[in-house]
C-alpha cells in the first residue's frame, strides 16, 4: 500500500461525485492546492458544495470552478475578490453560507475531531444565527454551530513524507491543517516529498493518519491577490523626512 499517486488527476479519479462537499485549504491565493483544484475542475463534477475560507479570484484558485459552473453552494468567510462570485450570487445561481472566519475554522476543527457541534457567542443577534438553536450560559446567549465533515478535503503542503505527514509554510498554515482533518478522504499535494525516510516528528503539523492520498505539486509561480506599495516618489519623500 502507498499513499503516493502519480498526479492530481489520478488521485481524484472516480473520487468526486456530483453533489459532493469539498473542503479546500488556503487563505486568499496563499496555500491553494492549485493542482488539485484544476484536477477537480477537470472531473466535470457539478452541484458541488465548496467549503473554504474564500473562493479565490476571477480565473485563479477556486474561481476556476465558478467559471466552469460546477459549484452550487459555498461555505466561506470572505468572498470580496471575486466578481464572478458576486454575479452568480446576485443572479440566484449560487447559494452562499457566510460564516465568521473563526467559526469556520472551529467548524472544520470540530468535524475533524468528531465533535458534532459547539456553542459560540460569535454571530448572536445577526443573520448568521438565524434559524439556529441558542442556549444561555452564565447569562450570555450562545448559538449552536455544527461541525463540518467533507466528502473530500484538498490541501497544499510545503513538505511531506511518503506516509503523508505534512509540514505547511507561512500563510498556508492558516486553513490547510484543519481542512486536512475534516475530510472523509483527504488528498494532499506537497511541493517536496521525501523519497527516503520520514519527517522529523517534531516538525509535523498534520500527521499522516489524516491523509489518504499524496501527490507532488508542480512548480508554479505563487500568485498574490493584491500587491500594494507606495509610489517611488512618496517613498523617497518619506525617507527624507
């Protein structure tokens, strides 16, 4: 038995069905499992529910699934960088479940830990809490949020070993580790995969027990959503002052 697969396409073949719930790691365009997202697009699966912090941008990241009309519902905390997302939502083509970012992280963590639900004060008294049970603890109202368990989880790691132990780097560590635990089947792509030996256990972020399939990610230029810098003249003037 091996967790290594030859490509993202092979790892996803016959895994994703129409109507599946897919949890995807990444934060903005940082740490996106780009090979796996492209392979998911190429499956042609439709009516998907995507659980992710955000939906990429137009033409990049999870945005390519929107372009291909494969997504029925999105569970996310931020979607402001994607014009096509806004259009499909306003046109009634896309169902959206907005979730506060910390609550989304905890819902994924809870799902991965086998916790059916938890109470939080976040969202009480707002549309986020509408239709959800509430309870009073120590005089404060809390809303019940359900844990998330996805049919498939897709994550991007910096380094892995052949048993699927994963290390994440910088911003990619935000959502990838918890997404990795929340899938019934988790597929990881890694920039580097050790051919011999194992990662130092003290450096492992996600243990391989959570990862069923592993592929080596193709080398890519890492996209940035927005690059904001001061004009050169303003920088020089600030330096003089």
